[in-house]
């Protein structure tokens, strides 16, 4: 009975507002809607705050040692090793001459090297490599034939074999995963085993050939080291660099000749320095 009376009384009040005070009824409904929306927003904010409060410990427990200035950087553990490599590649030798003909030789270098691993990304490399190269040099002489004013040519086909012993310091920088970039510098010794001069006399007259021979120029095929035209030893200083991926290495460099290798100058100013450019590929075992 009390519930029915309460609902009946509530119904009479709502009928009263809708009948006699419609404006007040609209304001009342807007107030109720505002209170309902505000309550929902407050409830959602409370739930979101609870979620953030439960997730917050994970944020604070994250490793923030990167921002700690007192933390000491852990150094990589060093282990000495001496891996060896098989190396093969292209090389170009330039006999840079003064007051004599310049000669370019192109060839292949093959051999083995060993790397002595040092701390702080340094290493020392040495080894033994053979360089087989070939070059062509045309020597021009004035014609000794009266009826001809043409220039005679004495062709020199040079086949050269050398032993190279490097002593280089390497510095390696890690780029990404197993990819490394490195630079190197240091001396190398090139020792000539043979430098055979195959002479072609097809474009020189007999009179001119006799005159050239009288000047002390060799006109028969010979070894230039045995004939004491050139010194066997060339001391060079080189720089270079390259990239390394796992066991594979690609490098290029230039070696500058420091000593004169021309042994039999006809003029006091004649000299020859041997410069070497190379690019090689190697595999580490």
C-alpha cells in the first residue's frame, strides 16, 4: 500500500510539472541528464586511474641505468687470437719515373695473412703474398736510316713476379650486426723475384738497333734484376680501408714507394719509385 501510494504521489507531481510548469520540467530533466553524464564521466575516470596505478609500477621498475651518470660502462672482454686469411685480388704497379719512361703493370695478388688481435679494436697484420703482373712499354728512338725520318719503336713486354710482406696496423669499427668498417696503415716490403723483359724488335731498323746497342741499351730479352737495371727491394708506406662481414673482407689501398729502384741511370736525375694500388678479397679461417 505504501509503495503504491508513493508511486501515485510521484506520478501526480510529474503530471503537475508537465501540465502547469512545462518550463520547469524541462530544466529539471536537463539537470537530471547533466548529473547522469557527470556521474558516468567520473566513473570512467576512476576506472582509468585504477588501470594506470596498476601499470605504473612496471614503468618505475624499468631499467633506467642508461641515464645513470655514475654507472660504469662494461668493457668488452679481450681474448688474444691470431686468425689467418686467404687473400686474392687485383693490383696495379706504377713505376713513377723522373727523366725516364713511366711503366704501368697490371696483375693479380694471392697469398695468406695473419691478424694479431689487440685490445680496443686494434690488430696487426702481416703475411706473405705473391704478385704476378704484366706491363707494356714502348721505347721510341730516332731513325738512323737516311731515307726514313720515322721514329723507331723498341717494345718491352715486362712480366714481373714479386713477394710482398706487409706490416699494417688495423682499427675496426662495428657498424651493424656482423658488418664492420676498418682502416689501416703501415709499411710493406716488396721483393722482386723476377722482372723479365721480352723485347720486340719488329718496328726498329737494323741501323737504329745497332746504334741503340752501342749506347749500352740491352736489346735482347733479359731479367732486369739480373742485368742490374733495377733494385729488387721496394719499401713502401700505405693506407687503406674496407668493410668486413663475418669472415669475409673487402679492402682497397695505396702504397707509396719510398726508395729509388732504378739502378742504372744514364743521367744523374733519373730515378724510379714503385707505387702500388690494390683491391683484394679475403676469407678468415
